[in-house]
């Protein structure tokens, strides 16, 4: 592993959810001092962190002050003040994954454009500025039902998403800059976590299948290995590897896919995951 973890290294984690807790548990294998920034003192990671800092990760000053206390800064949530991360990086704090990657991922419109520019398979889409523009496109016959609306920023765990099957569902349209996707006939949803170190070595974890609670629209359980053929699993791994390489990212990237009714893979979205050293063993 690259020589980033040293004695008494201070690792900062923005947000103290379950991922942050698991990261701290893994970091306890080394002599690492862990810091957590979260608005809630009873967050999962707060009770096991070496240092807990109460603060809002959307607030520039809170994120900046927190980052100045640590040697390496990572995060387990996407909705963070990106300007503070850029400033910390410019001042020499190691931010993993890189803020430029997070800034791209934060905007679903930019993320979809990136896929299209680099021939990463994804559902057909269009970008709209607001609800009025979406309605105008429907009236002009430029946008047809059914479709899925995703707010470009701020959505997570099913929030910021509206499924519009017909005219009656227009009352559920969200207002704000949006990605409008053709509604895909989904057979199942799968995911691959790709890991890339600073030497450009890439390894992937086995493909998993995500089973959702239909009412809450949240993942209820993961099935590993996914119930798909070996060829499709290899294709998903190849796409995830190509995506993390194209991003030039060091760290972990979770890539979520739709498998449509024709058995085709479409990238739904990707998200960086927290990691202590943005490295993997050279013989992983």
C-alpha cells in the first residue's frame, strides 16, 4: 500500500453515517486518529470517532475549519460545500477523492453529459432549466410520456426524483434544473465498486444486485453475486473500470447500473466512496 498511512495520521471524515462508522472501524487497524464532522451528535460514527465536531457540511466555514485540523480529508456524502474542499486542497490538505470528481458527481446533468462524451452507456436524456420548460416541451411534442425527472443537484435515496407516467402525474413535477430520462423498462439493478490507486491500478469488487423496497424506494438488501450471467457481470466490471480510469480518480467509485428488459447495461449514476488512503494493494 502507498505510504500515506503514518503514525498518528489525522483522518477527517465529512458526515458520520454508516459508511463513516465502517471506515473508522477499518482505520482502527492502524494508528490513525479519526475526526468526524456531522450536524448530529448521535450520528453512527460520532460515538467511535477519536474527535467529533458538530457542524453543517454545507457551510463553507464549518467544512474549512474542520479540514484544517486533519492530514487527510474524505467524505461519505455527496452534498458538501465544494468551494471549501477546493480551498483546502489548494492549501495542501489531501482530499480523497478529489474535489473535482465530487463536483462532477454532485450535478446529475454534468454526470450524464460526461457519460455521453465518453461513450459510457446510459439512458437517453435531456436537460431542462425548470418545471415551466419541461411543461413547454411536453406541449410542443418534444417530450413524451413516460419519463423520469431527476433534479440535477441535492437529490439522494429517491428524493429529488419524480416518475411521470402521464398527464395526471404532472402535478408531482419538481421545480429546478433537471435531467429528464426516458423511462427504462428495468429488469433489475446492479452495482460494481471499482478501486483505483495513484499508480493507475484498478480492481473491482464482485457485482452485486440491489433489491429495493418499492414503497420507500430504498435499497432493502444486496445480493452477491448478482443473479446475472458471467458475461454481463464482466461487462459491468469493464464499464466501471473504464469509468474510474476516464475520471482519473484515485479511490473507490460505486457504479450503479440498470439492466433493461433487453439485457442491456445502462449506467444510472456513480458516486465516490470514502477510503483511507485512496490506494489498493498492488496484488489485490
